[in-house]
């Protein structure tokens, strides 16, 4: 199996695990969705619906597979998707904290780009 296929499976598994946790104690009126586009390399955990009479349409996590690396664009998890990826065996060099400005990325323990 090639690296891209492995990485697709890893991110799908991680996001599915988070979705299952959310669905155990659901918020009435809110759907928890996993949007996965293997061809384009886009993976999103989306919360959609109504909560406390307010519209909810928010990405909890958005990760792209780009240039052989995970580009974490949005991450509102407590532990951090980067931590989950490391625990799954992904090397730090293959993880970009894209939510940080490019000038800040070289000062993290992860790939700058």
C-alpha cells in the first residue's frame, strides 16, 4: 500500500473516532458529518444544524493531504489532530500546522510546508 492510501485511511479513522464520540452524546438539532474527498485530499468534520436557536455551521477539523503531507487547516479538538497523527505513526515532517502563519511554522516541531 502506498503512503497516500495509508494517510487517507489514517485521517478517516481519526475523524470517524471523533464523530463516534460526538454521536454518543448528541446535541439535539445538530448533525455531525464527516466529509471526505480522497481524490482532492480534503477531510472535514462538520457540525451542522441549530443549537440554542442559533445556526451552527462550523468545521471542527479540516485537514488536507497536499504534497504528501497533512496540512491541518482547522483544529478545534482538545488534544489536537497533530497528536492523533503522531500516535498513528505519522512523522512530524509530514504534518504542517497550516493554521499558523507561515512565518511561525518553522518555530514549531512540525513541517513548515
